[in-house]
């Protein structure tokens, strides 16, 4: 697996952004809507075999970029998403 073969896919039906390595889902960050303008992110997970490769950051960064493009705000209940936003101030404007 190379980092370039892993892509982020928005699975709106399951209310989550997923990491795909070919056909396998290897991680996700899930959310649920809170009203019309906010998405509450409550859990992020990456398969143990893929840990330490920066993929959770790639996943959450891509998810937040998509949230911004859709004009929504984020409520970060998930500790990883909350910490990611703290470490990347360019996403702080997304917090509700």
C-alpha cells in the first residue's frame, strides 16, 4: 500500500467519510447532522495495520475540506477531530 493508493470517499448514506485502499474500507470518520448547518463528528477510526502513516490526518483534513466546500460547520465530539482542528488553525473557522 502506498499513501497515493488510499483515497477519501464521502459515504453520505452512512454519514461518514471513508478511507479506501482499492476496494477495502480501512478507516472512517463518522458524523450526524445537527440542524441544517452543522455536522457533529463523533468517531474516527483507522485499521491498526495502517496506523502510523498519517492516514487519519488525511481522512479528517479531506472531510473538513468537504464540509467547508458545502458551507457547513463542525462540532468535534470526536477527540481526534478536535485535536486535529487545534493543531491546524486553518480549520478553526469551521467550528460551530
